[in-house]
């Protein structure tokens, strides 16, 4: 497994933007997909977006389509999430995760970064 470190969270007004980063300590040959999840207060963990590491195929939860963009830099072993048009309901702790082919729960997870959208 790799070590994941999220950064870039903070507090913004509704309609604002943030870019989250997830730096991986290495890129194992078995990595399949990297993803962003979030957990809002009182809510269960929710899938946000994912990207196939080799192909670049992307997936988004419906509520963030058109607002969030997931991307990666293979050379830097870094995952990004550009969040535009942020809404109060986007407030959550955002986590990055790696799926090695057996699902995210069996993969690697970061410690999370707080995103707060409030006026």
C-alpha cells in the first residue's frame, strides 16, 4: 500500500472554488483507480469522483457533475480535485483512496482534508 496525504481544503463562500491534492508516496504496479470520497457531518461516506490511473477514464457522482473535475499527474503521483461552484452541501471531510482491484475498502486511504462552504 501507499501513503496518501490530502491537502488544499479550507473555507470558502458559496460559488467559490478549491483545488484538493492527494500526494501518493509511490505508484504500485497494481494500482487500478484513485478516487475522492467525502463524509459530511451526520452522513455516511459518499463517493465523489474517480479516475483510472492508466487510462484516465473518469467517473462522477451526479451532484458534482459539471462542477468538479478530477485529474492526475502520473509523474508526481498526485491526484487532484478541482471544485468549482461550491455549495454548502459540499461541506465535508474529503478523502482520497486507491483501489488496487479489490475495492476501495481494501485499498489505501488518506487522513482527509476539511472543506467548508459557508457564507
